[in-house]
C-alpha cells in the first residue's frame, strides 16, 4: 500500500483498500457507497464492521449496517468508535471476503 493511501487521524490509521497481510489486532472496516437514483439527489451510505483474529479465522461483526451520512461524518464516527475500542486501524472500502489468511487458521 502506498504511503499516499494512508492517513492518520487522531492517532488512528485510515487505510484505503483491503489489507495485504493478516490482521494481528481488531480492525475496523468502513464502507462508503454513493447511491444514485434517477430524479433524486445522490445518497451516501456507510457501513462499519469489525474483524478480529480468532482461532478458526476472523470473527467479523457488523457494527453499523446502513447509515445515511456524508463521507467525512462517516470517517469521524468510525474514528470515534476506534478510539473508544482501542482500535488502531480503519480500512476504507476494503473487500472483507479477500482478507489474507491467518497462519494459525491455515495450519488448523
């Protein structure tokens, strides 16, 4: 991941894309999608999930399903949640189905 795709906000790293190495700690995943319907103003929908390493792979929990919010407000909310939960990284628009395998899960 290039240095330009990582931003630090209030001590939390915000990284664009999908992780390239296995997660070592609980990590937040913020997905922001812009929906356009003909004849209506565009809407921005955000969802937030947490993934943490477990014995049999990752445990993924959806924290916020569909929140109509502007992108900047979505990032601010995710950072606030990360800080409360001692999470150090947020991945933006990552593909959770493509998370790298955990070594312990691959061996078991």
